[in-house]
C-alpha cells in the first residue's frame, strides 16, 4: 500500500441527515476494510520476503562461516606442518653441525697424522740416502776385493791346477754355501772314474747332501766332522773310504 493513498473523508450534512426518516451516515468502511486487507497482505508478503532474506543470509553466513572454519583448520594444519618441518630442520641443522664438528676433528687428526708421516718419510728418506751411500761404499769395497781376488786367483791358478792334478782332488762351489768335492785316481783300472760329495756349509752343523757313489759310512763321518769341526780330516777320511771302496782295504 502506497504511503500517499488517502481515505477520502466524506462531507456530511448533519441537518439533512437528521431530516431523513432513518438517519444514516456512510462512513466508507468498505474502502477502509479493503485498504486494511491490502495492507495486511503487503505486510505478510514483506514478512515472507524478510524471513526468506534472513534465512538466505543465515545460510550464506553459515556457508561462509564453514568456509572460514575450513580455511582456519587448513591454515592451522599448515602452520603445524610448518612447525614440525621447522623442528625437523632445526634437528637436521644440529645433526649437520655435529657431523661438521666431527669431520673437522677427523680432518685435524688426519692432518696431524699426515704431518707425522711427512716427518717420518723425511727421516726415512734421509736414512735411505745414508744407506745408499753405505751400500755404494760396500759395493766399491766388494768390487775392489773381487778385483783383488781375481788377481790372486789368476796368480795362483797354475799352482792350484797343479795341486788338483797331483792330488786328484778339487773343490767347487754351487748355489749358496754349498761345496762339491771331486775325488779322482781311485780306481787303478779306470783312472778317469771319480767320486763326488756335496756338503752344505751354511751353518756350523755341516750336512752331507749327496755322495756318488753312495758311501755307507758317510753318516758316521759327518757326525765326526760336526763334533771336531776339522773339515780337512773329513776330506781325508772320505777319500780313504772311497779308495777302499774301489781298491779294497790295505793288506
């Protein structure tokens, strides 16, 4: 209903009304009732619209509130995750810090070891140079002795050859600290036949390696040699035993 609508006020001629047999004044109640009905109808429509609008607003507010709560929960979850991540990162940084400290300690330890090794290598290099000088001196002395021995050997070679032929006996060296004795002129029938005996002289306990032909009493002779240490007597006894083997005992 428009606010500008007005109910017309009728003009009443009271004198004329009173002259009527049945006095009656028309108050226009029908129009009033119609206007009242329209007003109530408009008021009901407005109420319905207002209720619908308020309900829609509440729905929208609930929806927005729910969205805000969901977003708040999501943000809180993200914040908690960030806090957990921060705690993990701090722990990781602490671990890395400790590892770095341990590595620095190990590096310092290795550097000290390296310094000691360098000093030791320097000392060893110095010792090596000293040993090289000593070895070179020994080599020169050995070469000098070898030259002297060659000279002496060349000088005594004819005498040695004469003695070997006269005694029918020779000594040869083989391998390391081993001697080979050759005995000749043992068999009158075959003067070229010879006997040999190999002796290991690497230690003070002499050891017979082989005898050709085999000499039955060689173990006894070797025991006697080790007891007396007289190798010249041992050679003499071995030759005598070979002579008896080839020629028989003296009568």
